[in-house]
C-alpha cells in the first residue's frame, strides 16, 4: 500500500459516534472492531453497523475490520458480511497457524469474486497473541501474498505467559517477544505493527513506548485512543535531523562512487552501501509522507 501505515486505531464496531468520527481521524488505518471491543450480545448489531460504515463514501483512513477469531461462532458471518467495496483488509486475531491464514485467504477470494472486488485487494494483518503464535510467526507472515503484516497483541500475549496485570515502564518483559515478531515480519518482507500502550494518562510512558517500538524495527503501532495517534505518527515519520543526515549520506556516497570508491566517511562515520540504502529508504519514506 502506497499510503503511510504508521498508526492503526481500533474503533468499536457497535458505537456509532466512534464509527462516524473514524472518517475524520488522523490515524493512517482504522480497525473497525468486531472482536474484543464488542460484547457477545452486540456482535450481530456491530457487524451490521460496520458494513454500513464500509459502504459509506469515505475519504479517511484505510479501513480494516478485526473479525472474530476463526474458531468462534461469529467468524463465518463476519467474513460473509464485510467483504464489500470499501474494505481494505481484515485483521485476524489470535493466529497460531499458517494454514488458518491460507484458508481465510481462499475464502476472501471467493467473496471478492461474488461481490465485485478486485482479486487480492483485501489484505490481511495477522495478530500474534500467544507464545505458540510467536514461534510460528514467520510461517504465518509468509503464508500468503495477502498478508500485509503481523501485529503484536501484547495484552493477550502477556496473559498467555502468565505475566502480571500492571505493565512496568516500557514493558521490558515483552522486549524479546516484540523483537522476535519484528524479525519474523522482516524475514517475510511484511510490516510489523506493535501492540497498544494501555495507559491513557501517561504521555511520557507513551512516548517512550512508541520510541522503543520504532527502535526495535516496528513499522507502526496500534492504539485504542485518538489522543495517541499524533505521537505515533510523529515518531514513526522521518525526523528533520534524520532526513538531513540521510541527504548528506546519499550525496557523499554518490560523490565517492564518482571517484571510484565504495565507501566514504560522513561526520566521522564510515558509510558503505547498506548504510546508504537505509538513508535512501528514509528519504523515500519522507517523500511518500509529503506526497
């Protein structure tokens, strides 16, 4: 997808005012939620409301729907209802097996054909929320071309590991899992989306958590609250000093190549081709966000 996908905001599918506000959100992507954000007795109504939202004229964020897990009684009806024009993708919760993704991808193909959507247009984000899922994360990420990325479900993962309720600082106890998910996604050449930061009244903690996510290599971060979107977008965008340094690196390396040299020093740091490619990627990201 050519558009930035830094911030992914969950929107309860059964609350009309939130669905209405989602169209004007500064989030890059919204997850219209049919799963954890909706009580069982409201699942059917939420599904109808989400389908109505998908069919509306829309100039806002990309629209993904987080369906209920494949082993729940709501999944079949979810998938049958939501594959309509306006849908950009689905989020599959609690994925532990690549075969599940392949099966869902085949179902999506059938619904695309029936409802007039372009083949392969509905992308998939697979949520990794258990230890078993993490161990199979690369296979999940590489399971089908529809897979756009992996998302870390931090709270469910902590539950699976038996961790305490209160998250400590930057959740050091989850760093290994978060880093492992980033590596699995990168190996499959898909995006990696970090889990939510749950404390809405801790802006310093939020900033630290988002910065840590970017440093770990995540391509974006999820949130439940629009107040967190600005921080996520800002941190996951190339900063002015990064852009300036990247421009210097590329210019210096091109000059070195013209002299027949394969490396050059910039600001006292040796720069060779891998660093140059990272600098070029920074500039591509900056240009993409400007456009």
